[in-house]
C-alpha cells in the first residue's frame, strides 16, 4: 500500500488486489511452457530444440531466439514471476493498459534473447564451450521491466509490502531488487544474462518516456527515422522561380534573383 503525505491524509494503493488480463496472458505463456516441459517426450524436445544455445541460435537454428525467452523450467522461477505479475505488474498494467503491457513484455524478452545469444557467441571466442551450452533465461527480463516500470510510474509513493511495517519509496524498493538481481548475475558469472538484463533496463527506460509509456511501434518508428537509409537520398534545397511577373500584369517571370523561393 502507499501513503500520501499531503494534508496528513493516507491513501492506500493495494498491490495484488486482482488479476489483470495483460499480466495473466504473460503468466499463462510461461505456465504453459513449464507444464509442457513436464510431459514425457515434450520436455525432451523443448530442452533439445527450444532452449537458447548461442552457436545454434545465431546459426542454423534461429527459431531458438523466439522460443527460448518463453520457456520456464524451474517451478521457483514460475512462482516468483506469478507473484511479481500479480502484485507489481498489475499496478503497471493499470497505467499502460493490457495490450501495451503484453507488447512491452514481448519486446524485452526478444531483445534479451538476442543479447544473450550475441554475448554467448563472443564468450565462445575465449571459451568454446560457452557457445555450445544452453543458457536458460527463465523470464528474467520480465523482472527488470516490471521493477523499473514500478520505479518510474510509482517511484514517489511510500510503499509497504507483504506485511513489512517500514515504509520506503517505490523507487528505492524497486532499485534494491534490481541491484540484487544484477549482483547475483555477477556473483554467478552469468555475463550473458547480466548483459541481457542491462539491455532490458535500457529498453524499458526508453519505453517509459513520453509521460509514462510509449508503444513499441512508436519507439521503432523513431529509431528507424534516425537511421540512414540506402535507398533514400537526403533532401537538398532548391531555388524555384517565385513571385509575379515583371509588373503591369505581365506574365513574364521575374528576373530579380533576390526574389526567389527557397524550398
């Protein structure tokens, strides 16, 4: 819940009060892959053909870039994702709406998957085994997206969560858990996941601009407009004849070079 300090009045915001459709959709995808992994035969197929192996994902099996970020094999990871989406994720979805929440989730998952694959290929240059082993993503980008989103959208609120009496700002709370996640990647030596989580935070920060939320499509159009295009030449200025005739109703063009239109 949150506390408002104005006029000594308290306003509570309950986190996890209900399940919203965007969060439910994201969780359903992870839960489906987890349940499928428990089935005989299907689980073996997922582990052999769908997990992210850098040398295969950026190579002869590129579909792994799409399938790998959707797969959760650990029940503990699934539980934590569910709690996160049910509580903090629901608060974010109330601000950016369900469709945008799902689109943001897809964007950060795909971006993180690509970054893990690229860093895995680079790691393989010094340690060949690094590019041949699967790297489980386990929904980690969702944590960074949701936590940073909460910090940006509700950072100024005083928050008390899960029965803890001590009040703290939403920004401090989210930053604390983000720092723990990044430090855990460093301590475990999971450099690919560390890079993916940093890119996730950067992408989420971009999506959160423009007063708390842009669509993925608008961000893509902005980036595309700033990139040089091979088939498109930059516009040049042209000088066109302008003005009326030489006076007295004459239709002849004016020869005065000072009276030109700049286009």
